[in-house]
C-alpha cells in the first residue's frame, strides 16, 4: 500500500501500538492519514507523529469525530461567546459493563492471524488465548486502558471547551476492583488535570458498572452547560434553571471524514478539525493520567509541552522499547 502511487490516504484502525508507527510510515510514503484514537501508544510517539506530518506536509486527522459534529461545535461556540461566563471546571465520565477477561493460557496462534505482523513494532510476547481481539486494550504492552480507549473522546472536548493545551499537575486514583484476572489497567479510574491559572478537568471511568452520570459538564461563573455524546446540549443559568436545550442532528462521523478529504483536495493539511497536533495534546492527557496511576503519585508538568518535570521514573514511561528494526523514524 505504501508503494502504491494511486493511494492518497490511509485509515489506521489497528491496535494502539500500531497507530504511530503506521502513521509515520504513511507520511514518509506521501500518504495522508486518518488515525484512530488514541493517536499514540505513548507520549513520544505523539510528538513524532506531529514531526512527521510537518516534515512531509501531510494531513493527519485523529478520529475524535465529535470535533466535526454540528451540535458539539455549536456548544463550544456558545462557551466562547460567554454563555455561562468564564469556564473554570469541566467534568467528564465514561461507563460500561465489561466482563472479566479471565486468565490467559498459552495457545496456538489462530490460522487467520499473522501474529508477528500484529505485534509489529512491539517487542515479542508469546501468544495467549485471551489477547486477540480487543483484550489487548487492558495490557500496557499494547493498550492504554479505558482512559486511552474512551477517555480520549471526552478529554478532547473538555480541553477544547476550556481552551487549554498542556496541564501543570495530574493526579490519578483508581485500580482493578471488579475482577481478579489478567487486566493490568484500572477498571475504576479518576484523573484530575490542573491548568495553571485557568481551571481543571476531571475524568471518571467505570468499566464494569454502566450506571453513570453525564457525558461532559462545563461549569462557568454564570452557569452550566451539559453536553451529550451526540452533541445535544443544555444551558443552565447561575441559579440552575434550564435556559435552553439544543438537539444535535449527528455525532460527526461523516463530517469528520469529509473534513479530511476537503483538506487533502484543497492541499491544506492543517485545515482539519482534529489535526494531529491537537490529537496529540488530547491523547497526552490520557498518557499522563495512566503514568500517574502507574507510578502512584501526582505528576508536575511543563505547561509548554506537557513533559513531566523532576520525576525520572515517570519519564521512563514517556516512550517505549521497540522490536529491533521497528523503531519509528522521522
């Protein structure tokens, strides 16, 4: 595919550990890319993706499709116009009813699976029977847990609405409480992000209990805006009285693809609703929340680039080791 001159763009919907290497290879081959969220498996990969897109002047769109949804865009515009005053807090949630992944056992690789190719850039691990497909999400070697899997959708919109880039402090609390199995990532996870002088964002994920709250709520000095997953939104005044409700016609799936195609046809690789630089910033929030969980302490970050400061152990998780010969290069 990379050598096929008739192919202008690729869609990367592979497991997370493939997202950045595939995107970087595609950019080097002159292809534009629609890459599934989260855009990267670790923070360094996100930085390399931005470098690759700039170097090769390619359009790289992350699949945070709500950024192209009409209802969501209208809601963000209302925030910009001061509909609820100054926004200082954004809360977001994700809830599901996932079952146990069990305890994997060594097994023969299925005949339909090229396991060596599936592993690709990741260092080799023996095949087990509860890995493919989907349960790789819950193992750090390949996945990023619920925070990277679904938290990235809400955190992207939280960051957009609050108008921020990189946090200064990240605090995580959570664990694997519901089942005792092979899952390494939390099934219950709360992360708080502080943005110097602006406000904060919180995300709460419950993988194994579907009873939940809202999707996203923006709190301002003069009111509140509730945003549903499809873009429908409600505004409440300072006394919590419903002022308006706006229904959204679509989530934004089709519009997001159209946005990428328009950018390609018009040779405007930066004219994207979820351009890779923005995708990296939102995905980085997920990585930082996971790193804080894994090291068990609050992270202090450089507000200019999100890098963790004064914590060498945490910074070891900024990047990963690769299978020899698979190291991404820009």
